[in-house]
C-alpha cells in the first residue's frame, strides 16, 4: 500500500529537518507490546533559536516532542493509540527518574503532535480540543495534562510559517506547498534535502502499479520538477553536487526496495557517472532481489568491455 511509502517519507522528512537542532529517535519503540513512535525529538538548548527557520514546525520542536504524521485522516482509535504511546514514554521516564532518585521537570516530558491531513469537527470536539490564542488555526490542543495537539493540516493558513507542515498534507494542499518550496531561494538550508526526499517519494510511488489518482497527480507534478532540477544543475556545472544527490536518491530507493545494501555494492554505485545513475534509477523499478542489482552491474561491465 502506498500509505506506507508516504509514512516513510514523512518520517525521513521530519528527521532531516529536525536533526540539526537536536536528538532524533525515529522510530522509537515503547512498551512490551511493541509500539513504534514515528519521531521522538529532543532539542539542543543552544539551537532552539534557530528553529525559527522551520516556522510553526520549529515552534513545536522548541521543547521535547513526539511527532506522529498520518497520510490518511487520523481516526479516533489512531489518536488514542498515539496518546497511549505518549503515556508509555512518560511512564518510562518516571521509572528511570525513580531509579536515579530524581524528579523529572515538566518541561522534559514530550508534547505529542498528531499531524493529520484533515480532521472532522466531530474528531476535534470529541477530544475536547481547542485552538490556543498564541497558536494558529488548525492546531488544536487537548486538555492540558494530556500534552497532546491535533494538527489539521488542511486548515493551516497558507503562509511561509506553515509551509514545512503543509508539505505533509494531501492533494491540493501538498501540491501548493511544493510550488512554494520550489519558489524559495536555492540556498535555503532545507530546500535541497526536501526536494531529494520528494524525488525519492516520486520514484517509490512509480514502483507501485496500483496507485491512487491523487498519488498519480503527485508523481506527475514532481516528474518535470525532477528533470528541470537535474538539467539546471548540469547547465550550471554543478556536476559533483548533482552526482552526490543522485547517489543518495538511488541508495535510498534501493534500501527501501531490497533492504540493506552490501558495502561493496555501495562502493560500485558511488563510482557511477550521472548518466549511469539515472539508468540505474530507471532499472531498479523492476528489481526484486539483490541479485537483480548485481546482474545490472554485470551488464554494465559487459557494455564497457
């Protein structure tokens, strides 16, 4: 199911945006009955001022946080499950503090942010969630001691402050955010890594034969952007950066499709030219095992002889 492809994109995306500012655990396991937290983030105190670059997402990350992004609208059961994960994390922290005979400051207990593309009025009212005066439309806080907020991405105002959250939306909301992303200066600290992750998402969706119309539209939106980006890099002579970007994209795709790649194969990939990397990017859509990748390299060696 393509939902899992989007889930992986969301986790990778949040990790890449937040890792300059703190410690990331993605995913983090809690409880004897294994549950995985998508992204558990602990900020570096000296870096919190720099989080302003990420707008509202940065504001959320100024204190310890759990991020649970959803591709489809989060259901009542899924929201309750997220709250139970937070409870497990809090209990684990309290047990550790008890062993060490210390008290946990309230500020060290994570805030849970449930990122959902849409949320109905019944969902919001059913959890007694409300908008706070110092926050924006679309961010609903549950009662204080639950330390939880539901972020209805489709309700967020279309501003630069919400861009990094709206990129996790669906349909028109996400496509508009992609347009805004491409309009940012090329030297913006998060433009390049976000585009590379979006290109990886595009390629992963292409691998799947039965994708939703919405995903097909996303692939169509990203395809020309990917080609323009590569052509621009060539024209500007940014061959080394382009090659590194291609390598990272190919390795990410191969790891998703085939599992961990052997070091010897990674070294071979790093020796490929841009043209060869692009050819591998097309070929890997048909790979099912590591042997397919090895066979591809054998074919390349035969061609070069």
